[in-house]
């Protein structure tokens, strides 16, 4: 009987699964969770510790897996589902991460991109409706320095920042959310260990790192289904408003407002997830290292967010 891969990020919450779930070890499929069990608490942590991105189900169970996903998403978006906000946020976070992984792996696929784009709008609505969701997302540790999880965190920070800045246009918010989700596209394809402070990079590594925004957008420029705003965010998310960022050193008046927001949001999660700066230190570090690089109002809002 043949097995098909499923994304671990889609397995969240207390809903019992209607399929057996396998892990692959040395080319063998080992039963990890049985029909009737669920992916909450200790089981989810055990799975996260394994840093697995894919699990497997039997091909015959694909229909049951789809049903499980649909029900999970329905519950997560429904405030009246009776599920705690922590569970609902975990499901939405996981589903958003799965869509990001899909685009990172299959950028050529128009349907995959459009799915992620539609999901980006729902993600904006969810975050703006559920006040505790951002806090919950920020407590999910990025154990394997996963670029898609980083994308979800940056996206949630960017959406919240935009909302506090009064950015109301739903189209702009959708593109902001999607661009933030995919901003580090290049890191998915260029295996540079980015999860450490930049002063630990060798000169060669730093040179390569400084090209990641432009290399990412170049890799995607022939894909006509990508929105220009998304490509711009990918190309500009490491620029500073004083013109001293990279790769182009563009000043504020040459930068798209959405790129400026993602750049600020990205800085917070770089400190949190990749440089492992303690939360209590982050407001100080943001101000000390990045005053002048990002709008002061952004740094102030992000500091308030991380203080909780
Ligand atoms: Fe980046
Ligand atoms: Fe990033």
C-alpha cells in the first residue's frame, strides 16, 4: 500500500484524526499516531522536537485527511466553536505555515500561490478580530529556525503593525500579509545558516547574505502570477529608511510602504527567533541598534507588542 506525504504544520488541535499517521525512518514508514488520537499537548511537542516537516498517511486515507483539515479550519475561524483561542490560533498558524511551505516549494504553481493569497486575507481578518492571537503566535518557539514559521510570525507582526498605523485597505493588507509570509524566499533555496547574529558571519557569508533579497526576487521574476507588491517586499525587506540597508541602500522615499512595515516586523523576529535575544531585552535592542533604520513609531509599537 502506498504512502503519501502530509505537512506536519497542518496537524494541530484536539480533533481526533481519522487516519493513521506515519513517520519515515530509514525508508520505512513507522506508525506514529493512530486513528482516533489527536495532535495536542505532549504529542505535538514530541513531533516538534523531531523537527519533521512531513509525515505520511496511506493513500486510501487522503479523503479522511482532507475532511480533518476542513473541520479544523472551520473550528479555528469560528469564535463560537467552543475551542480555546490557543488551539484556534495554533491551527490557523499551522495552516498559514503550510501554505507558505507550499509556495516556497512550488513557486511555479499558480493554484498554490492563489491559495496562499486567499489564505492571507483570512489570516488578516483572524488577527484583527482575535486580540490574543498575535501573543499566542509569538510564544510558539521556532525550534528548527523554519523559514515558513518565521514568515508567519513576521506576517502577524506586520498585520498588527499596519492595523495600529491605521492601514485599512484590505487589498494592501492582503499583499502585506502574503509578502511578509514569503519575504525570505531566498533562504529556503540558499542554505546559509542565518540563525545567528550577523557579526558571527564570515565576510563571504555576509556578502551572500546581503544579496538574499535581490536573489530571491530574481528567482521569482519570471513567475507572472506573483504580485508586484509581493516581489517588492521580497526585494526591499532588508532596506533601512536612512538608505543604509541592503542590498540597494534605497532611502525611505524610494521604498514601498509595505516593504518598510515588513522590514520593521522582520527585525523583531530576527532578534527573537534567530538571535535568541531574551524578550525583556528586545525593546532596548530595537532602540539601540535600529533607531534611524526603521520609523520610530514602528519601533515603539513593536516594543509595546513584545512587552505584551
Ligand atoms: Fe531577510
Ligand atoms: Fe526574515
